[in-house]
């Protein structure tokens, strides 16, 4: 009952302390989760009704100069079959997406020096020229503030950069020494300051993660107050140092989605592909826990299976249109509707 009181406190938009977050996470059970999800849905319906926003994800390169221990496209993975999409390929994905009703495109890729700022600015300008009514999101990792500014000036509207874990020591266990939690977080502040709508997020159940770490993630996110939060279970990839680690659970990921919805009621919260990968109804359950966004894949089917961050990723053999209609059906089956507006965040 004490834990229900903490959830009620959250619902009233009162901040929780780190100790209270830890209590909630460690003390959770099925009944508490149901209580949380009902309140999370109430908030979600209040601000976003039964609408589900769609983002067309274009995975344009799987080259990456980084070596994150969890990620299948890390540079040391010599088994990864590398690819890059040309500007024309990318524009053609946008065209397909536009026809299918997408009004947000997300360009996601590894940290790939082949795409210089000059090339990226050109791609961004072309997309915004051809599709002025669409929002353009970038998800291309850590760059200098000047680079972020250049993309913004070229027309990029939003930027996704998961902080991965707010705890510096935990961050160091998941990443090579060349990367730091501090720099990652600085990037997020820079992006916000420039004027991007910003998305952050973390993996649930990554190796060495504790309830304290998750509590720190929630506190960091509260402070950053992003427009979007992407979370999904960690899933091992067979060609990484974490091949034999356990995957994050559906249950904890859903619980974290519910907490995030109550903590930031207006935030955009995707039911991610990783969630759909660990359970056949993962994305539907995510929506029912408080999520309100889905991000189907627009990448050409010829390269889909090569953008392999983790094992058994869903949708790698499906055409964009199949995913679009599949998701439409899935959302309808639980009483929600895919909408085709830009879907800007109400969390401003
Ligand atoms: N399992 C789950 N998510 C992963 N990501 C990278 N590798 C994995 C994995 N093995 C997530 C990271 C990254 C996002 C693009 O994908 O959080 O920010
Ligand atoms: Fe891709 Fe269902 S969303 S096949």
C-alpha cells in the first residue's frame, strides 16, 4: 500500500526521490503493475487519446566507429555485413514512406565518418525540400555542437540519442574507454539548447544494471525533460562480448514505461522494436502500459537484416507497407488508431 501511495504521488506529478524510485522498482509485483498501467493509460488518454504516432525509421548505415559492448554493429564485429545507403536510396525510402502516410522520418545509423557534415546537410535539405510537411529526426550519435547546429539549420527538427545509462560507472562497463556518460549527456543538453525536440532513453536489463541505476535514469530524464523517451529490453547479440548475458524482461520494461508515462505525462513514448522482439505482443503491451508511438522500418528489405543491433530482430523480411498495415491491425486489435500527423510532442 505504501508502493501504491508512491504511484499516487507520481500521478500528482510530485517528484520522487532516488530511494522512492528504488523501492518502487524493487517492490513491484503484478498487482502494483496493473495499478500503475491503469493510471498511466489515464494520463496517456488525457493528452493523446487513443492515437498512436508512427515514425518511419530509415537505417541508412551500419558502419560504426564505436565499439559498444552490447551492440551488433560495433566496429570489432567483423561478421557484420556493412552497408551504406546513398542519398537517392534514402530519398526513395522517404517517398515510399510518404505514400504510406508517414509524416516523420527518422534517419538512424552508426557513427559513420563517410557521411560528413556536408553530405548530411545536403541529405537533410533535400528531404525537407521534397517533404516540407514532414518532421525529420536524426539518430546518428555523438557529434560536436557545431555539427548539431549545422543539421538543425539545414532543417532537422528532432534528435534521438539515448543516454543508455545515467550512472557513469555503469556506462563505463557497457562502453569502451573512448566514450563517457558525461559527454553523452552534454550532447543532449547541447541538442536541447539548439532547439531540437530531443529524445533520450536507455536499455532495460543491460548487463550489471541495478534498480539504483534505473532510479538514476529516471532522475536524469526528469531533469532533462525530453520530448521523447525510447526504452527497450537489452537483447544479446551473438557476435558481441555480451553474447551470453541475459536479456532484459518484458515485465520490467513495461513497468518502466508505466513509470515514465506518469513521471512525464505528455512525453512521446515508443513501444520499441526490441519490445516487439522479446514478446510477440510486446508492442501492444507497451501501448497498454502507457506508450503512444511506434517506429516501423522503412529501410530497403535488401539491407534490413544487416542492421542487426541484437539477435532475432522482428520485421527484417517485411516490406515497409507490410509493417505499416501490420501495425495498423495490431493497434486496432487493442482499440488504438495509427494517426499520420507529424505528432509533435506536447512536452515542451
Ligand atoms: N539490445 C537492445 N538494444 C540495443 N541497442 C543497441 N544494442 C542493443 C541490444 N543489444 C539500442 C541502444 C541504442 C539504440 C539505437 O539501440 O540503446 O541507443
Ligand atoms: Fe513489421 Fe508487423 S510491424 S511485420
